[in-house]
C-alpha cells in the first residue's frame, strides 16, 4: 500500500505550483512596488522643479514670502498627501555667492506584507545658485 502511494504522482503538479508560485508572485509585486516608488520619486522631482521655478522667478528668492510661495507650489504640484510631505527651504552660501537649498521628503509605506514595516523615505534635494 505504501509503495503504491509513493509511486503515485497525482499531487506533484499541485506541490510544484505551490512551491514556485510564491516566489514568482513576490517578484511580480516587488516590481510593482519598485515602479510605484519610482513614480512617487518622479512626482517629488517635478514638485522640486516647480518650487525651484517659483524661487527663481521671485524678486527676492531669499525672502520668507518667496519660500512660502514655493512651498505652496510644491505641495500642489506633488499630488501627494501634503501632511506627510516635508519641505525645507534654507539659504546657504558657497564660494562666490549665495544659494537656496530646497529639500523635499516623503515617507512611503510599502504594500508587500513581507516588507510592510520597513521605513522608506524618498527625498529630492536641489541647490539653487542665485
């Protein structure tokens, strides 16, 4: 009886499917998550470019009003949850002049169960010479 069960191959396809389907699904969902992170990073880059334009078009890029207007523009262009979006605009100096450093950070929560609790923060930084 046991020999007959050992020679029977009636469940092999199901076992092989179960063993190969999980890694394949994890790879597919990982690719989707990677694409989602790239899409968010692209949105942050577009928002940084819009904020940079607002600062450069203002009469005094180092003023508080220009920074507030640029931050408002960044938050509208980003198209993300503005409560989670962190925008930092700081004046800085470099050899021969001044610049404004624009930094945008956005925490991303991954959807894969295996890495759901892994903290991931995407950021974009621009140094704008004046």
